[in-house]
C-alpha cells in the first residue's frame, strides 16, 4: 500500500501538469487551424476567380446586369461561398449577390490591393474576403470580391481542441496505469506480479475490489462506444467526397462492413427477347433502371426483378440467376416469374390503373378492383419470399424500389427483423385527400412503414407522405427529425433527389457532336441546316407529349419563319399497351402529329417526326447530342432523368433544355427554361427563345447544369442512402448492446 500511495502522489501532479499543458496549447491550436484554413481559402478563391474570369468578362462587356446577377447567384449556391461582388475601376460596387454584406463598399482601404485576402468578423460570423483582378485582353475591368463563410472553421477548431483534450486524457491515463503497474510489481515482486497478470489478476483485481460489479459492463460499453465513434468518424461529410463507383465500394467495405446489398424492383435492367434472328438483349426505357444499374455495377450484389422478356427463362441457371452486364459481368439478376393473371392484376391493374394515376394527378381517373388488390398482395408476398431466400445473412441492406412493391418492406421486416430496408418511391406522393381515394390506403402505408428509411425525390413529397400517415394511421410523428414511429418500429423519411452516372458511359466511344447531328439528320431525312428539337419519353399520358406537340404547332403559328426550318423528333417507347387508357393515348398522339404535319406540310417537310419504337440508350444519346433543344413537359413527375441525361450528353455546352415546373428536376436545374406545360403559348415562346438563344448564354446555362449533375450524381444519391443506413445500423447495434447491458445489470442486482 505504501507504493500505491506513492504512485497516487505522483499521478495527481502529473495529471495537473498535463492538463495545464493541454490548456496552454489550445490557443496555439486555434491559431494554427485558422492559418491553415485561410491558406486553403486563398487557394480556393484564386481557383474560383480564374474559373469565373472568362464568362464574367464577357458578361461585363455585354453590360448584362441580369446575367451577372444570375451568374453570381448560381455561384453562391456553393455551401461555403457566401457572397460575390464586383468593383469597377471607379471603386463602384457595380454588381453583387443578394448575400453581399451591406456594410462593405469598394472604398474600404483593403480593396485597393488587387490580389489579397482578409478575415473579418461580421454579425453573421467570420468571413474570408479575397480580391482578384478581372482582366480582358490585358486590360483590368475591375476587381472580383469573393466572400467565404468561415463558420465551419470554428466547428473544425472545436473538434480539433476536443481531440487534443482527449489525447492528453489518454496520455495521462496510460502514464497513470504504467505507474500503478510499477507500484504493484514493487509491492508483490516482479515474478509474482507477472504470474498474477498471466492468470488474469493484477490490474483488474484491485479495480474489482474498489468498484461495484455493476460498473464492469459499463466499462465494456464505453470501449464499444469508442469503437463506434471511430467508425462514425469515418463516415465522412458527403459534401467533401468524390462520388464514384469506388466511393460506393468503400462505403460498403468500411462503413457497412461488407454487408450484402439486394435491390428489389418490378423492372429488370436487362430483358431477353426472342427474335427471328435469335435472342436479343434490351435495356428498358426506365428512369429507375438508368439510375440503379450503375449502382449495382459498383456494389455487386443481387437484383431481384420480374422476368418479363419472352426469352428470359432460356438464359438463367437452375436457380433463376443470370450474371450481367453481358460484356462485363459484375452482379447477378434473380428473376421472379409471374403468371399472366398475376401480371394483369398486380402490374397492369392495381399498380398502373390504380396507384400510377392516383399519385400523378394527371386528370386520369384511378381504377381500383378487389381482384387486382388480391393479386397485388400475392405478388408482393412472392417478391418478399425471394428476398428472404436470397439473403445470405439475417441483416442485409435491401433497396426496395417503387410503387409496385409497397407491401414488401413490412413482409421482409416480419421475417428479417435485423435487415435494413431502404424503400425509394420514384413517383410523386400526393396529398392526403388524393391518397385517401385508395380503398387500401392503411395497408399500403403500413407496408411502407416496414422500411428503415423511406425515400422520395423532394422534401415536398416527404411532407405529403408524413401528412398522409398522420391522417390515416395511429402513429407517432416527429416532424423536426422527419421520422415516423409505427408498430414499435422507427422509419426515417428522407429526400434523396435521384440522378445519373457521371461521366456517362455512353461518352466513352461516342461520335462527335457533328457526326451525331449528321447521322440523325440523314436518318430522319432532314437537311443539314435544320434546327432539331427532341423529346424522349415512354408513351405515357403523364409525360405531356400532347401538350408538347401543341406547343410546336403554336410556335409555327406565332413564328412562321420556323416552318421548314425546325423539326421536332419525339422518341416514344411503347408502354403498358394492354391498358385501355394507354391505347387511347397512343391513338391521340399519332392523330395529333399527323394533323400538325398535314397543316404545315410543304415540299416533304414534317414539323413532327414521331418514332413510337424502342431505342437503345446509345441511340437516344446520339439524339441528345444532335438536338438544338430538348423538351421535358411532364404534367407531373417525381424527378425525370431525361433532363439530366440531355445535359450530361452535351460536353460541347450547347443546346437548351425546356423543363416542366411539375418535375422534381426543375428544383435542381433552374438554368433550364422552366415552363408550365399547360400554358401552350408560354411553351411556344420558350421554344423560340431556345432556338434563338446566343451561344454564350447556352454555354453558361449548360455549364451550370452539368456542374450540378457532376456533383450530385447517381453515386451520391445511392451513397447518401447507404451512409444513412450505416448510421442507422450502428445506432441499432449500440442500443441493442446497451439494452443487453441493462438486462444483465438488473439480473446481477436481483442475484
């Protein structure tokens, strides 16, 4: 005991000394952190100024105040770039973004330096100012003022100080333990001490004597918590990550510890069709497939889907599996077989005559039949059973896709309670009044709330879903955290705007823009100087194809100079042709195209070229690259990936996108010409503006859209869901251990 007392006398002053050292280092940590981040912001400001130099000088020469203001507003959407301003050579603040600090003018002394930076503290927090000259042909036009938000520095500095503090605590603990060991060995003798350590005594035994047994489980949990925090720290800020297939693999291998990933959807990514020449492979015209196929290429795993092709059964193995893609297999499809009766009731009936028009609110009356609902339940059960069969573990990550499989999450949860189920609803979610039309609304909501995460494209659709749950189910809602507690399970409701892969795989061996234009013109018998518009859709009444044709007709009425000079090519993939509404719509579209062509026909000229046939993605890509304008006029759409595909195809930064305000994409791509598709005159004028838009403006708009798609690509869409799933799984595992510890502690006290 004498040696132990001596050790404690040594430990206390040591701990005090280390604490004082740590306290003295904190100001130095603050200073170094600030210096590092100011240097980084200086480099970032120089890069941004260099990037903006050419387009900004062109806008200044054109005296386009509106164009510069729009340019500044788009640039300041960056989460750290707080504001932009431009001081001319007379020290006048000619242009500025709406967030530019009012207290600052061009007459402040530090503005006289042409390339310098400063850190000032304003009411809204610390701001970093950088001033860079804007020049054109060696003439200084003025100075660009870049203002960065430095509030993140305080957060990072706080984190750094916290880590330093923990470091010294750990150091003090280690030194203290070493001191206790030395004292212990001195008391019992080195040989006896080593023998005690080998028998599990030594350090632990004195601690047990001075501690209560209930604290031992707590100590174990603290060690587990430290490991969990380390893992959570590795889940990086998504905004700082470069989103690629490799990033997704890293998330799976590190943050999800290699957990298996299963995708469940009605639509399969590859369809095998029997033709006279043999079996052909088709990639369906589906936004869902466009988005998810790159994910499976990156993450491997299994895609469970309905085998709908006429030759699908001929190419699978004895377990209904098939390795894809054909040329470079990286994942497998598990096909689910449906009878014609099941397909008629589940797919054509309840899904597409009921839920589809119900959710799109596109003036087509939904039809609900009890027989269709029964088939819907049976097929959902069949899909859920295949998911459980394919799961190799009891806690897989399962991505359930779209409105066809609304009951599957709950069915999976009942068999695999530890699974993480992420359900993504690709179409809009209507308000509670509209959804209340469905006779089985409670069953559908309960099925979806079997999900760990319920995803939508927009926050608006998330709010509609929560409002619907509030209206029709007895559930606890937390609107602040956007969570729903139902049946003892918690579901997080999140918005994940879907996107496309970047760069597009079709760019790799693509023809040049000129070659694509020449090919498309030749294929459709157009002269080389013909202006081309393009629309790419399934032949569906929600896509606004009729409204689009009416806009083309109105364009030729209002601006007759385009007659003979502009042709609109509509690619319309046949869809759901066994449904009466789709048959009628097909007839309406064909009749309207013929009527417009008859009206303006001259010397073989056709205003509208309607192509109702399947096109492979590489063929569609060539149409994107050849078009002067792309029209997306959906009457209601969750996102619409055609808009993003068109921008991704145009590395020449040319072409104009006309985009319906009723698409989720319009919230992400405001640089498009956003229109109300029901306003035919507005759409016609937008077409004229697009066809006469200067190349410089086309370039500015397209560059901005392409930048957003590059940053928020499909890998980021999937990665955000996987990161949220990883965090949720960590939390569940930790809570499970804590509950287990509580139970053990209670049993110990009872004994």
